[in-house]
C-alpha cells in the first residue's frame, strides 16, 4: 500500500492550529460523528465544540441504547443504528462520516446506503469491514486486543460488558485517573446483536467513497497491527497516527479535531 503515514505529535499541533485559524469560514460539508461501543455522543463533546468553533456543521449521533437513551435492548439492531444515522443526515450532501471503533461498522453501512450523499469516511481507531463481516468476526482475528480477557457476555440478556477492573486498560490507559475512574464506574453494557450482524457492502457504492484512517498507536481495544491491516485491505492510502489509547477524543481532542477539520475541507 502506498501509505502516506502522518504521525501526529506535539510538533504538528502548531501547524494544525494555524490551519484552523485560517479556515474558520463556514464549511459547506456536514461532519457526522458516530461513536463506538460502550460509548455515547457525549464523549465527543470537546471534539464537537472545536469543530463547531472552526465553522463546521457537526452532527454527533447518539446511537439507541447509549448515553441517556433507554431504548430496550431487545429492540436494538444494527439496522436501528444505521437508520438513526440516516435520519440525522436527512437530505444533506457532502457528508463526512466520522466513525470510531464500532462506529466504523455503522459508518460503512450508512455509506453503502447513502453513497451519493457521502463525501468521505474518516475511521478513527475503527473497524473497517469487508462485505459480510461483523465486528465480532473481525475482532476474533485480533491477537493484540485486551478485550477478550476482560469481556463478559450475557447471551440471555443480549448484552456484553467489560470487567470493571479492566475498563481503564482496555479503553483509556493514558487518560487522567479521575476520567478513567468515572468511565469505569459508569460504563453501560453493550447490546450484542449489532456486534454480530454482518454488513452488506458493494464495490460500486461503499467501495468508491474516499476513506481516511486515524490509528491509535497504543490501543488495547483494537490492536495496531489489525488497524494497519484493515486500512491496507480497504485501500486507504492516507493514514494518520496518534500516540494514544483507544480514546484519542479524550486524550487528544484538540489534535483529533484538527485532523477531522482538515479532512472535511
């Protein structure tokens, strides 16, 4: 793969900040943020605020059953997630889909169904599926992930949880202790059904959409080796890398916002 790998460190923050200050004119594109599993749109508040401050139109979608939404587990499906994002997009054009982790699965299916309206997909430490794959089928190939040894599955209830003492290590090992403690004490179980549902993607629709990948180098949820493989298999040539855990929107929100803003131009 002809990678253009851009390692984002403190040395680049000044460059991106200068770019942002020079680019505050209203952007005609719409950035739609899709959070991952065991997360919510509220976790993206700092990134969202930065993007809006720079003149971007931003829609952070909260998937059913996440955050303060109390949709019944039995009613939740991958289709419901996709429909929620499609509803948020409506008839908007030039949409930049930003998908984190499991949000990459949702973004891919949305892109397939709304291909003419989608300008680009920005995958952030995300799953990039092939046709017929699900999160679970991809995750089973990840030898570096710490999820497996901390996963608690309750098939009868239709949910998956992470052991409390493993949450910080899995998701945000580099976050401030007070943040890690808060997440560990408030993480909601994740509906199982969407994680096991395969996507339906075509080369003529999803395959033709421009894609960018933002890797997290110290990720314990999706191993860096798998991130590289998924980007390569999807033919993604522009790859940014952040020295973060699985949650760069917590540890590097301002830098991440600048990357998204740059790609949304």
